C-alpha cells in the first residue's frame, strides 16, 4: 500500500475508533479539600447534608469535617474512633461508622448514641452506611467477608440481614434510593438491590472490562449514589470512571477522573439534585473532585 493510501486508511481507523469511544458528559472543574483548614490526612468517605455541604470522614485524624462547596471549613468534629463511612438522615442527624462501631451524631456533631457491631474483632472495618426511613443499615467486615446489619432509628434491635458479601480493598459500599437497599459487591462486579430484610430484588453489573456496561479490575464498582428520576451512579477506582444508569437501564459515561493514582483503592461519590455536579473522593490525592456537566434532561 502506498503512503497516501496508508495515511487514509489510518485516518479512517482512528475516526471509527473515536466514534466508538464514549465522550464523558462531565469534566473536572475544581477540588475540595485543598486548603490548610480543609485538607485531610486520610479521606475515607463523605456525604452531602441538607445545606449542600460536604461532610467528610478523615480516618487518619479521627475527625469529621463539614466543608462548603467553596472549600471553606464550617466545622470539625472529633470522633472517639476512626470514622469509616457516613450517611445523612432527614432530621439533620448523621450515622457514622467506625471499627465494629456505629454512632448517631446530632446536626452539630455531638455523639448521641453508639452501638457495637456483632462482627468479632473490634478493628473490623465498617465501610458502608445507609438510612431508609426509620431503618439504619451498616455494612461491616465479618471475618473474611462482609455482612449488613439493620438497626432501628435509635440504634437498637440489631439484626444481620445478609452475610458472605465479597469485597476488596476494605470497600463494601451500600446506598439507598429511598426505598430499597443497594449493596456494591465489588469482588463480584455487581450491585445487589435488596429489601429491608435482605431479600434480593434485583441486580446489575458484570465483569467485562471492554464494555461500558461492564466492570474491570479485581473489584469494581466501588461506590454508588442516586440522582433524580431513578438514576444511579457508580464509581470505579481501577480507572477512576463514573457511570450513570438511567431508570430504563441505559448506561452513560459521566467522567474519567484524572488523579495521581488509579488502582485498587477507596473512592466515594455523591451528586447534587439535578446531576449538573458530581463529587468524587480521591483518597490518594486527598481531595474531592468536582465534576461539572449538563443537568439531567438537558
């Protein structure tokens, strides 16, 4: 093949490959946790509160920090344990997990009540928390696997609702759309949908590193959050990829986050109400990336 024909063939191949490569809808626009007051020693998890602030767990300094979207520190709450995960409740209080521990915090960060998890060693990691109405759900390592426990709103009546979950890198996130419980079983590359008693209602996800709908690496996805209109977002650490699943199952690439490191590590994700901003925890970089793009439906 002569040189002009070779160049033409190469150009066509590039165009075809580019057409098959999805373009992310959101881009990184700023970072949270970059000032002396808001930086963390070891980010482990975060949530958004009703005011739209970041409420971030630092399991290196044993604190929870409340940080505005303009990266200003609002409050620092000292914890008697390393905080692993956090979830906000409708009444303004919080559920915070730690080593085989769960606590209720007031809106101002005061510990109202604590409970121990029946999982064995007191150092067991508890990487997930979720709230559905009056139920509190906590995921914690139990031996070589993970279990999910359900408490009532006062942290009483503890019941193990599912066991034998396979997670890696100390990660086993749980979340809720307000109705059902979702468990991100990353070592099996899928997300389970459960009722309050742990009965399986559905699942999605598969091991397939070459497709947009699939997940690669040893243990993906790592985290889940929920947007309006039944949308679901999943976050991966193997390639720092964020995907959105519509209510009818359509998958969209939202972002490819640039960081100092990608691989097997903790991440976490949250979204604002209209999906125009997402917040992605970068543990190695020590920041939360803000990803900006079009609102849902636009």
